[in-house]
C-alpha cells in the first residue's frame, strides 16, 4: 500500500520541502533561542516565538495550546517528542517540576517512572524519526504510533505501528495469538494502513540510563491481509490457459 497524497500537488510540495530540511531548520532555531520546556505530568510545555511555531507545525512536533498570551505560543510535547528534541537532537533543555534543569539521565528516569514502556516506545519513535517519518500517536487506531511520509496535511498516514519487546511476554503480550493478529490486520486494512511491527531487542541491556538505547536493535516487519480473491495471475491469462 503506497502513499495516499491529499491532492494532486501534495507530492510535489513534499518533495520541494523535505522533512529533513524542516527538522534542520527547527534544530537551528531552538538552539539559537536556547529554548527550554517545563515538565508537566506526562508532557512538557514549550513557549515559542512565531518563527518556531511555524517550524513546530511543519515538523509535526507537539500540540498547540490556545492561551490568552499574545507574545508567546505554547506547545504541549509528548514524552517521546520532548526526549527526542532534548536527547537526540540536543536542541531543547527541559526543566523539572521543581524548576531545576534536568540532564538526560534525570529526564530518562522521570519518563520511565511515568511510563514503564517508555524505553521501548522511545526507541521505536526515534528509529522512525531518524528516517524522516512523521510520527504521531496511534491511540485512535489501537496502535502505538502512526507514521506519515510527510506532513499530515499533505498525505495520509501510511503505517500503523505496534512496538513489541523481543521475548518479553510480561512487558507487552500483544499479538501472541492468531486472533489478535487477525483483528489488528483487519482494523488496519479498514483504515487503509499497513501494520508495521517494530520489535525491540535489548541485547541484554537494561534500562538504567539512555546510553542503553545505542545497544538496542530494531527489527521491522510489515503484516498485510491476503485475500483469496486476489489472484497472482491476470484473470485473462488464466482463462486463455484453460482454453
């Protein structure tokens, strides 16, 4: 299942404005402004100027929050988004709820305490982001993430992403029986998405510090539903062969 562009000119617009360039511009802008966000429960709140508002929108980071302030715009970053900007791109500082600046290790511990599966989800999120996919929450479709080839205003999401841990049934026991696979694939097909399974192999590493991520390996697998009505050969060819 290929990309489904929203309009005739959408693909050309995406090619003319690659996501890698947008991310690079966002990185430069946040570094220059010494941007910092504030932890708030399961998210981080970021105050930005007009230029950064546009870049965050184009790069699909966070969710805009409407406030009465006119000189600043506020964005709510998800846990994976905030840690990616802080740890991977190193263009954002994050302040804790106690108003102290958090280093990567402290932020990692905070995220893990809030969400037990954060190490696996973040590895999957960063794996796709580094390949210039736009990654958003997949809760609407019963999956972890959905992946877009470019901005959602230009193209529909192409993959519904589930994140699994290699050989750890207790951490996420999804897709362990055939009925789970069948239902998930049917759901993805119904919303015109391909199911992408990202299996994280920790390779014997723990989750004590974010440095463990370097040793984690990601296996990609797509699963699609085969329909018996779909023949491998052209129907006309088969008919001529019978004659």
